[in-house]
C-alpha cells in the first residue's frame, strides 16, 4: 500500500479508506464478521477508517472491532446530520458539537478522534461558532484535526478566511462525492482544496452501487436501494454505465476497479472510501489497489463523462438553500419584470 499525506496534517493514510456505514443494523451487524473484515482491511494496509454518528449503531460496532488495534488506524467520524427527532440533535452549533463528540467517543471506546468532520453544511449556524467549538476540541486533545463534507467551494474559502482572521483551527479535509458519473468537483472543490492544502476523502466512488455493474439497462437489479434513490434509475447515468462496462472489460478489469482507480488518480484526491457489506465485497475492492490507469484509458473516460461535468446527481448530495427552496431564488411576482 502506498500511503499519502492527508493534506498538511502530516498524517499518512492509505489511498483506500474503510467506510463503515454498512457495518450497522441496516447493513451487516454480525460483530464476528465485521471484526474479521476490519482485521482483513488493516492487514492489507488500510489504516484510515471513517464512520459517523448518523450511521445507526456503526460507531458501537466499530468501537468493539477496533479493540486492541485503535492505535493502528487514523479514526474519523462525523456529526451534523439529524440524530432522532429533537431539532437540536443535529447541525453544527456549539451545543450539539460538544454533545455529539462525547457520544461518539463513548460509542467508539476511545479518548480521541484523529479527524472530526461536519457531515453536511449547516447554513443556520455561523461558521465562526462551529470553528470555535471545534477549535476547543482540538486544544483539549479530543480531536486531532477537523474537516467538512459536501461543502461548496465558496463555503470552504469563507471558512478558511474566518479561521485565519479569528485565530481558529482551520478545516484540514473535505469529503465530497466524486465518481466516474459525477466529476463536478473538478471545477472548484478540488482546486480550492489543493490551494489550501486540504486532504480530500471521496465518498461513494461507486455511485451508490451503480458502478458495480448491478444496475443495467433493461435488467432487474438486486440492489435494494434502487427503489429508494432516483439517481439509480436516472437514464443518463445508466447510459454512461453501459459505456463504462465494455471499457473496463476491454482494459481487463471489473467496473469497480476502473471506478476506484479513476478516483484516486486525480492529484487532488487523497483517498477513496470503500464501503463493503460482505467479506467477498471487501476482497474485490482490495484487489483494486493494484490497478493503475493509463493516459489513454483516462482519455477514453473523459470522452464519456467530460472533466468537470456529471450525469445526474446523487440523492444524498447536499443542496444549497436556494436550490432547495424556491422562495430563495424567485423574486416576488410584482418584481419579476424589468418595467
């Protein structure tokens, strides 16, 4: 395994990071099997493990699995997504951050997190309040570094500016979505992250399973989430998948390997999260570590989904408030004309 520096933190991490959302009651909660999968990943050289408080009981299962090996991993978790119905058990306020980190530490059975990330932007909370609370966690030793996930490039720049002006800890990482099907972060997010020396950790490089070859045109899929997520039924995305499948076959590799190798080939990407549910899936994904793509193959990928573009969006991606609310992008009726 070739290790990369996580931004300018000095931490050396594997290009494949183990995402643990599937190690939970809505994925695989067999503790013995999960223990074996985590041991297998660590023995293969993966030293970066990512979870979140919003992943059900994932933190608890992971905490038990890492007993005796906690010091072998860079351990990351996230906060901000809703935890239950209480309106204050979510977001990036100081009140919730202080509670959320204690809950995560208890569930993970550790006294610190190597990386603590804002799971999604919180437009209702001043970024200075968020950074101030996270700075206190770093200074107390409970958190080593802080990061974001799905934060727009303009918000990343603002957060860096606020941190510098106020003498606060700055975000060291960003966790965006990136895949063969959605390359939009190549336009702004990745260049901004590189400019500020931030590491990037990619979530869902297999596009929620579309890049496993299990979603095909005119065929029934065994993916349970197909009925839940519109992106998995998007005809434009399926068209692109149908072009990538023969390209991967011609290159002599599974589509999953092509997808993962593509993501970590970008110089602005530090690591890609793999999220296996079964030992067989883990073994397949680990085999992709040996793959590298030629310039010719990358050029042919560019011809299917050009750089900086995408075909459709992931259902779980963050939308800015004006995109979500029509009120924020439409003037009152009486003000919509020029005369």
